[in-house]
C-alpha cells in the first residue's frame, strides 16, 4: 500500500520536473517518488498547470516557417483509439525473503535485468545507465549494514523503496526522498535492511580512514559508468 | 490578442475550479460522449475534441496555428537548436493529432494537455539525439496512469461532497440560534469564547445551544441511516 512519505523533493525540484528541464536520472527518481506520494502527485499537477501558464505567456515569435507540408503529412497518419493506451509491465523486485513492488518507471528501467555487485560492509549495488550526467543505481543495504562516512562532490538523491535506513540527520522509510548536497557528510546505516534507488550527479568522496582509498576507485567507477553510457 | 485570451482562459479555469468541476460532472453524467456544444466552439478544448471525434482537419489546422509557435519556443528554450525545435513541432503536433481521441475534459485544459505532451516529446527527442539509453521514455516518467490513483481520490472527494450536502441539509433544519452557534464553532473554527463574544451571548448559553444542536444533528443523521 501507499505509505505517507516524510521527506519530499523541494518545490523547486518538482517545478523543474513539471517543466521538463531535469536530467533523465533525476526525472526517474522524482517520478518514482511521485507515484508513491499523493501529496507530490497533487503538487505536480498544480505545477504542470503553472508551467502551462508560463509557457503560454512566454513571447513566441513567428519563426516564419511554412508548415502546410507538415500539416498535410501529420493528418495522413492514423489516429489512436482509446483501447490502445494501457500497457502494463511487471513491477516486482525479488529480494532474499520477500518481493518488493517497484514504482512503474523503475520497473521499466530495471526491466532488462540488474547486475548486483557487493561493495563490502553489507552494501550491494546495481547500476543502470539513464543519461550521461548522472550515475543511477539500486542499492541494497543488508540488515545491520553501514556505509563508510562520506560526503558528496555533487548532489545525491536517494529514494527508499523498501525497509529503512538512518543517518545523522534522520530516519527514512519507504517512499522518502532524500537529497544530500556537497556540504553534507553522512554515514547511512540500516538495521532492518533497505532497498533504495539513488541518483548521483558527481561521485562520492569518502572522508575517513581506509575508505578514503576508495576515492580514486570511486572516481574510476563513475567514469566507467559514464563511458558505458556513451557506448549505447 | 488571441494569445492573451488563451492565457486568460487558462488563468480563469485555474481560478474557478468549481466551474471546471461542474463542467466535468456534466461531461460524466451525459450519456452522449462529451457534448462539445456545452463548450465555446472556438475554445481549444472544442477544437481538440473535434480532432479526436470527427478527425476534423479544420480544427487541427486551427490548433496548429494557435500552438506551433509555442511548441517551437519550448524547443528553443530546451535545445537551443532551430532544426531540433522544428522537429519538435512535427513530433508534438503529430502526437496531438494521434492522441486527440484519448483527450477528454477529465484530463484538464487542452493547453495543459498539449504542454505536457510537448514537454514529453522534447525530452524523448533530446535523449535520442544525445544517444542516451532508451529504456525509459517520457511516458514512463510522466504517465497518464498517475490519474488512476487520482480517480480514487476523486471518488472519495465526491463521497465527501455528498456527506457535506447532507449535513448542510440537516443544519438548515435546526433553529436559527443553534445554526449560528454550530456555524461559528465548526465552520469558522472559532473557540467557544470567540463565538460567544461574536454572537453576543453568554458562554454558558453558547455551550448549551451547541450541545442541543449537536444532539439534534446526530438524531437526524441517525434517522437517515435507519
């Protein structure tokens, strides 16, 4: 069932989502939250109405183009009928002892299969490539796991899909949308286990102990994720 | 001038949601699919419905004239590329033509419908141009299916509206003095003290009237349920 989220995208972020100016990865994370959060769904449709008004009020010059051929071409296409619209996709992810139902957009993004990697400390990660500006991944934190203390070079968005985790700033459960920026240093931990979807726009920086050695590797990981993207 | 009146239409619809809701209700109750004659025949909505139900090319030409410049401007804002923006006009207006049969007044204003569709086509076009993975498309990110959940909300909303109209009916059956007390406390959310000051009656009198009024209301609602 739909839980009430305690942490939501900022109005500014939802505005950009409604106006269509964000990257693919960020759009996917917000879309998934919006599907789970009635409040943000309402706000999004209000912001879409506002974006429409802005759109209609922006001056639009006549670019002098001659469109009669285009119109003739368009009306030669058949129209859709009402029945053609619906299509459903499988939307469950199977964890060790239970399955988690995913927001539709994430189910679609993961439909080609995920490759899970163990990162140590009980953290598992499966990357998907959505665009060339962000690194997107599912993260599964096993019960009792803890990530090394880290901060971010860019921003990190985390959407909780199942279970819960906590850090110095709070406790997060299903459908919570958490944004961390380069000034936040945090160390997430999960007692009951947690499945998340995360979007990073720059790689993580670890700030403590042996984990700092991961920094160069992490940069490498990010670069690799980017180069995989460009192979598409 | 036409552009300004377009914008005004949208603003008006937003400002008077009750009117829009009434329009929608009419549309739902009607056995004729969406009688366009209840709308101004020159409105964007009427034109879009004519494209969807009668394949009217005249209506499509008019919509094209009204919106293609704006679609182009959105393309320029996002892509900063003239050719891509022209392609967007083709893509978006083609989608308007193809999907027009799926439009009805429950989906909001025609302007909003065309804007979101333009936004979506632009997103997909840009990804394709940058050769980004095609595993998710704009229609996955901004699905019409969000509306399914809204439909639940709407039903619940209607249910509450029915309840409210019942309560209004019962309220009007109370003596005027009791009505006034219930209004102050439950409708305007005033404290007992504020309400007694406003109505210029002693606090004790207010409390006893409120008790009597609520007892009477409960009785009336109880009778209805039996």
